[in-house]
C-alpha cells in the first residue's frame, strides 16, 4: 500500500475560498509537496461589470504565497463553453433543466484539470476542497488495483458528494479530499488560526457561478431567443397566460400569472408545442411524482451487487443538493433505470440528476428524463411503498 509519505506531489485546486485554502493547508502540514492551481472557467462579468474570477484568483494566489507553495493558473474558458455551457443551452431549449455543477466536475475538474495536473505538473494525486470522503484514505492510500468508493463527508449539511456523483473511477482513485472529516466551522477556525484571515470569513458561493446575482430569466435571454407559448391549466385545459419560452421555466417554479385565486406552478413542459402545463396551488397533485425514468446510470465503483443479482436495488436518492435523502427502489430497463419512490416527491425535474446512496456511500447517478405524476386520489391514499411487478 502507498503511504502519504511516498507521494511526491499533490496538485490542489484552489478557488480563492476557505475550503480549498484549508485543503492546501492540511496537505502542507502533512509534509507533502503541494502545488496550488486556480481554474478559470468563466471570464464574463456580472451584472455590475465585475468579473468574480479576478477577485477569486487574487485570494487563491494570496493563500499560496502565505503557505509558501507554488501557484499556477490554468484557463479552461473555451473548454467550459464547449463541454458545459453549450450543452446547457441546448438542454434548456429542449425543455430540460441541467445541472452545470455536476457537468463541470465531470468535464473540467476531474478530467481536464486532472490531466493537466498529471501531465504538466507531474502530480501523483490531485486534491480539492470538496466536503466528501473516499475509501482512499490520506494516510493510507489503497492499491491501484482496488476500486475506490465515494463517501459522504463528516459535515452532513455541507456534504458535496451530490456534485461529485459523476466522477470517473480513474480520477477518484487519484483524488484526495483533505477537509472531508471536518465541520465547516472547524475549517473556518483552522483558516483563522493559521493566518488565512482573508478567506476564513469569506461568504460561501451559492447558485450558478456564471449567473451571479442576476435574474436567471434575464441571463438566459442573452443566449436563447424568445419563443412564446401558452400556459395551460392542467385541470381545465384552458389557456391562462403566455410565456416567452420554455427555456425560462423549470418544473415546480411559480408563475406570475395575474387574476388567479391561487398562484400557478409549472407542472410540466411540452417542447414540441411550446406549452407549459401549470397547476394551481403549491401542493397540487400534478406537481408530485412517485416514479421516474432515467438514462444510462453512472456507477462510481461498479454496478451494485443487489442490482446485479436481484434486478432491483433498494437505496436512498436525492435530485437536489439541499433536499433530504428519500427511500427509492431501482429497476434496470433497456435504456436506463425506472425509479420508484416510497413517498411522492415534488418537482422531479427532467434534466436533473438523481443521485443514489447506500449508507455513507454515494453509488452514482443517472439523469432524469421523464417523471410520472400521480393522480389526486392516489396521492391522498398511498401509504405503502410501490413494488415492481
């Protein structure tokens, strides 16, 4: 087995935030040859004409100077546009709601950056400031012939395995998560006590990086032209308003339609006719689903044994980072998975990723391509878990 002492160099992705700064700090304290690298993935300015990446790179470079480690910047703006942003625009136009963070990790951070670290900087391992753990321990790295499992972080609230669920096994085997055993409060305390006060109290980044504080509908309109269509009441079949394009709306979102007793929410979208079906009231049954279909799954380690042997897997899942884990059953079909839920879930959104868990292990993910709405009577009376027949 390899020990940390035998690792010659670790390239740590530094974003200018407290998490990646402390990740580099902890590796430095372990006596590892650490190199900090800032990835510039987006070069646009925000709504007030400021490029946030410029501020981030200043803080990242300052951290590396204080830790006395080399600092580099690598530009992946073109690659991010080609592999993440263009696909995102196509998805929105097709009526889907993509997840750019999962796509960025898959295409950029754990592919292009990973290769850059190995080929250009002679890295033995890479490290990030993600709140995650793996079966590859920092102090006792597993042999390369053994697969590595992705595990949830000690800080349950900050866990980021959701965003790492599409990581390739070859990348995970060579990735360290130094802060995975720490609480966020402990990370901030370490930064402060180590003199990294420029990041210790820095606010966490939220939302999609390239949008900033801008309204999403205004932002997306800069890249996708308006294609108007009707809002149709899911109960009456009557038109209750007009929208400027299905790319501007997502399932579960509130619609600002005047003259209604209850607010309307997006129940589903029909790209072929540019129709958005809306439901009156936030708890309308049309907003809830207990079955959904996915495309081909990505399993981080390997196809779960239970699924291979029995054709059905009992597990936990979430489709949004902030949502609690829910009980699910998975069955393989020809082109993907059928997932049935113990409880109906609101706003299951085509284009988003369903991420699957077993205990502390993140098993992998699959993209949701279709959900199935339950009818009102079924929604009110269902008490038992749906079984496959």
